[in-house]
C-alpha cells in the first residue's frame, strides 16, 4: 500500500510508520518537526527505501498543493497534544488541530481512506458529572462541561474534527474511521505524560516521590497494541463511518500502584507521597472495547508490566531525553 502519515514524526506516528514499513508498505511522513527533528529513530526510517519524509506546515494551505494524491490509507495524527501544551496555549491547540483537519478534508480524494485520531478527553466532562459510565462505550454523550477551561480546548478541537469527517466523507466519496485513543503510552512519548514522567523522576532519584492523583484509575494501552488496532480498523470496510475506542480494558490500574510498578522497574525505593490530581483530571478512565473487538477481533497483547519495562528502558537508554 501507499500510506500517508500526517504527523508521522510524532509519538504514535513513528511507531505506526515502523510497523507499516516492516509489513512491506510505502510510507510518506509529513510533519512540521515541532518535535522529533533530531531523532535517531526517525533518522533510521529516513534510510529506508520505502520511506519519504517531508517537512511541511500542515496548517498552511500551500502545503497541500504540493502533496501527491492516490493514497490507499491516510492517517491524520498531526495535532498539538499534552496537558501542558493545552493549558499553556489553548488557542494554538484549537487553531492547529482545526486547520489541519479542515485542510485535509478539502484535499482528500474520492476513494481514499482516512483515519482521524481523536481522544477519550471528549468524555471527561460527563465522567466527572457522573452520567457517563466507566468502562465507557462509544454510544454515550460527549460533554464539554466548561468551554472556557483551557484543558477542554483539545477535546473541543477533536470533536470538531470528528464531526467534519463523519458528516462529509460519504458525500465526498471517501471513507473515514475515527479512533478515540485511551491513555496510549510507550517509548519515545516525550516527558509530559504520566508513565514517562514517572520514569524520568525515578531515573533522577527523586525522593520523596510525589504522585499526583494517586487515588485515580486509568487503563493504559501500549503503543504497539494501539498500532495493531489502527491497522485492523483501516483494513476492515465495516469500520468506515464508525467511532471506535482504541485502548486496553484488561488492566485498569490505580495511579498509586502504577507509581509502585515504575519504581520497582527502576530498582529504587523512595518515599511515595500522594498529591492532588491536576485540575480537570477525571477520577477514572477505561474504555469499553466491545465495538473494536466485534470489528477486528483485537485483544491487547502487551501487559502493563511489559509496557512499563520497555518504556522505562527506552528512557534510561536515551539518557532521560
């Protein structure tokens, strides 16, 4: 296949690119390299004959005129993500995520198939209010409880993208699949997410060891499992027009217990200090994967311990970068 990865130098994008290349496909990565420009993993991919890497700003209309058409699959992964980025500059989040989605919508050709990356954050307001169940199915209402809160800027931008693609795809003659990611983690993720952040503090020998939101619960999905789910969804025509959760519902864990696991893997024993959860953080998050299983037969393959060990090892090997 000929596959276009928009935002392919990011966390999930590069893992997906490596898997596609190993499966024998031709991959074009388009990214503005706001992260990952000096990345050894990306450099190794650049050397693959089946890979083309393009540096471009996907918010600029002129960029799209230079991209070829005729793709078997297109993955829209380009977005401003991370709680720190969202809280520091929500206007940038809304502008970037919306412009990229709408430019792609104008550019995509009939017959092509698009994966739109969305987020479990669209449920945060409803979970907190108590009317959204956990584990959460795709059928429940999405809620932006306070549009003035910076944290909701990300969820709002993703809901707009979902609506734009789902309402336009059939009329324009292309297929789209919306994947709502639930707490995907793994090597090369950056430093602003809980498992890498804990790993980096463990490597620095922080003691006492603060654990914000220690009483909260999450179901973490290793990036290799997320990539497998994406590929299965994109290979199934029945997934077109669907919103599907991507995650791991087998090992919901308490954040305090997660900290203990990270510290055990690191081989250190600091004093753990429970701390308040970040503002706007939901008490519990876990997906209902019934639809994903029905469409693809997917089952998570990477246990939390395996995933934490591989993630910690990557950060240790890369000197905490």
